[in-house]
C-alpha cells in the first residue's frame, strides 16, 4: 500500500508542477523558482514531526527501551 501511495503522490506532484510551470504570467521570470523553494521546504517540514514524535518517554526511564 505504501508503494501505491508513493506512486499516486508522484503522479499528483508531477501534475501540479506541470500546471504551475506552464502558467503564462510566470514565463517572464523563472517559472521553477517557486517549485525549487517548496522542494527545499518539504524536507524541513518532514523533520518537524520526527522531532516532536521521537522522544524519551516513561518507558525509557523504566529501562524498557534505549534512550535517545
């Protein structure tokens, strides 16, 4: 199921990038500028949930799991 989700996400992302880069009012300036900026922000946005979700809990203090 994750492979199917990744394939569908890739198709949708490709279509959105195509629509955005084909906009006529952006042809004078770099039409991929916004795409590059968003592509740089996406890994940062993915890092935020990891920072909030991966942490030491009560199970760490009881010795059930290794500390981070």
